[in-house]
């Protein structure tokens, strides 16, 4: 019996077939590629001489509604592979023929809908098109056949489908809200960052003063918290010899994502990870069991050769900084260390305002290093820690890193979207490959266990998530500009300056807006720039030694003594409200 998730996937996959059917009725010469259900809907790829337009999407939606109204049945047929190939050759469906030729089974399944439409598909499908109640076509994109850049570029139509109109309307509302929260628009608009594709290259982030300050605030918080929890801060080089990455296994398993260069006739790698550098620091001297656990932490900038097509704002870039740590521990310390990391993750997420998470446990992939026994021990340690913490999680079979299984803790934002941030990986393989050791209580050399972990993960991705979660209106403690003072006229400049000095003395980030604009326009600009507090100062405030307070999104808070406002501001900053 299918669960609701399976039912929805079947509904969406069926809707993608209706999309293909509508396109073929409107433009019969269009060739069909593939049309799967995806997480939030479906898509179908087409080979059409002329590009689709937004107006075409409206035509297609209308035709789809017509097909749904006809209540056409989905009829499954099992045919011989040779017969299916002959059928699609006759229909001039080249992409379907290629797919059929790659199938090893003697039989293939087809689905017929109406009198003319047939598609190659494993199914399942709903009974008939009339069961589709709520759908919407969303966007157009380009997509290479099989995702390979040397293959033909196809046209992809994205859509979504739900069981009820209410669910569809809610999804579309969230989609519109997500557009307004898009960090790719918010970041440049608020002067936090930019990516200068043409001048500097794609996937490389330039932090402007406000963005650099935000990142510094995050980094300072992280350094302070790591030191409190027994971590030691290290810094490792950005380039290291390729031989090191051969030992770690990255050169064999990750080479297509690595930048290499020649230095003095030797091959070097621009580091994609921080772990080999931390391993060398551990190996710098012999360790005793009494020294362990050793927790090394680095805000390490790494570089990965991502394809241009997958780059996406701050979420997928070619150069980014990880809050990376590696813990070298004894077997009996493994589970307590994992549980301590989980606590650290939850404490950190709470501070930044994320209250809800999703947890995944990823197991051994097809390509891996190390022994099956070590993988089983590592997976068991992670799973037992989750169970002992009473945490719910899902298992992602075969999605672990090549050197060890992992826990992914994904934060959920204001729109309940998941963002990959924290990861905990348990690794027996790299300590063995690098010959790591410690002297145990019996005087013998033994191998430590290594934990790889990040809390926020990529700082770039986390800042993107942070901007979208708060819609750019960051909490006071993280806002680059916390207070904007607006003097009504020049006669109150002296008092305004004394207010600014008092706020700066208590550690606030303050500016005075003396632009030659009306008061209302300056207030609107402060709202647009998402400044948490605006202080309007006129003759009355100067005489009474007060400030007229406006709070972002809440509006006018009335006048109050400066000392009272400083108390409110200090409380919000110190408690990270």
C-alpha cells in the first residue's frame, strides 16, 4: 500500500505526463526526453526548435486542463524491447529510443493516454487524468540531455501538483514569499555581498563592509564558543602537495572537484578540505592517551571546482569557509564526543534563531575506503548517540562520505525549508592511512578515532540561510548597523552627537543620517535598509534628553530617556534576542 508521500509522487509523475501530452498536442514535432516527479513537483524535458515562452506556459496549462477534463485513462502495457524501439523510431522520438537501447531487460513498460499519446515509463500512474485536481506550471530552464555539457540542450518546464487546491495555494504563497526572501537579491540590495561573474569569475564571493562585519560577528562568536568547549584554534595552508591528497584518498575519489597547480615542478592542490592539514598537526609529535581527546578547530577556506550550472548565490560557490573541526579520541570517548557535538549544534542553532531541524544518518557508499568492520563500528557509534539523545532521524542508505558514515543536521527556516549545515562524520580510515597513533596506558601504540564535524558548515551557505530566514531583518546582535540617528535639523546636531557617543560607548554600531531628505523619507530608507532601531531627535528630545524610538517592523515606540533605550538595546545584544 502506498503512503501519502508515494501517492503524491505518483500524482506528480502523472501530471508530468499530462504536460508532455499537452505539448505534443500543441507542437506535434516536439521530441520528448524525460519527466520525473521531484521534491516539490515535476518537470519534463523537451527538444523543440523554437524556445518556449511565458505565454506558451499559459497555453500549455489550458491544454492540460482540457486533457484533465477529458478524464483520459492511464493504460499500462508490457511490450518486448524490440517492439518498443520500433514504435518510438516510427514516432521519431530519438531520446526514447536511446533510453530503450540502454535497457537490459527483454520487456519494457509503456503508458498510453487517450488515442494518440504513448510514453516509455515504469510507472506507477494514477487511474486517469481526471484525478488531477490542482496543478501549476512554474518556470522554464535549460538542461543538457543526461546532464552532460556536450549533449544537446533541452528545454525544461517545471511544474507542481497537489492533491487539493488549498495545498497548491499554500505552496504558491510560500513560493512567492521565498522569492522575496531570496538572498541573491537581498544580499546585494543590502550591500552585504556580490559575486562579480564577468570581472572575477563565477562562484567567488566578495563581501562588502556590511557583509564582512556580519561574517566577522559570526566568526567571533564561533571562536569564543569553541574555546569554551575545549577546542584549540589552528590555521593551515591553502595549498598542499598532491601526494598528501593521494594518501587521504581525495585525489582518487574527488579529483574532478579539485584545483591543481604546479609549483617547482611538483603538483599541488588548492585545498578542498581541511582534514589533511589537521592530521599533520596531530602527527607533529607523539601523543599520549592522556592528551586525548584533541579537538582542532579552524575557520578554513576551501576551494572546489563546481560546474557553472550548479552555482547558486552563496549556497553553491567555488571558494567558501567552513567552521571545521577534527577530534582525535579514544574508543571509549567516541560516543560522548558525538553527543557533545550534537549538543553544540543545537545550542548554536538556537542562538541564531533556528528552532527546528531535520536529522539524517548516511551509511556506506559504493565507493569507500577502510574495512566493512570499521564502517559498521562507526555507523553504530553515530546511531547509538542519536538514540541515546532521543532524537528522530531518517537513514540515507549509501550517502556517506567515502571515508566514513555521517550525521547531517539540517536547519529549517521560517518557511520550513531545510538547509544543510551541521555534519558529524566518524572516520577510522584516515587515521589508519596516515599512521596516526597514541601511546596507551599499557605503553603500546594504538590508533585514535577521528571525528570530522562542522556546525554551520559553509559560512557562505549559512549567511544565505540567515538572510532568507530573517528576510534580511537580522537580529540586533547580528545587524551591521544597529541604530540610525535621524536629527530633524541642524539645531539638534550637538545633542545627536552626544547620543551617538553614548551608544558607541556601550558598544553599539551607530550612524547618523544627515541626508538632505525629508524626515519621512529618511525613516522609510531606514526601514528599507532593515535597521533595527531608528532614533528621531528634534527640539523636544534635545531639551528633555530623550530619544524618539522607532523599532523595525513595529514602528513608533514613543519617547524615552536615553538611559532606558540603552538598557533595552544592551539587553537585546547581550542576550542575542
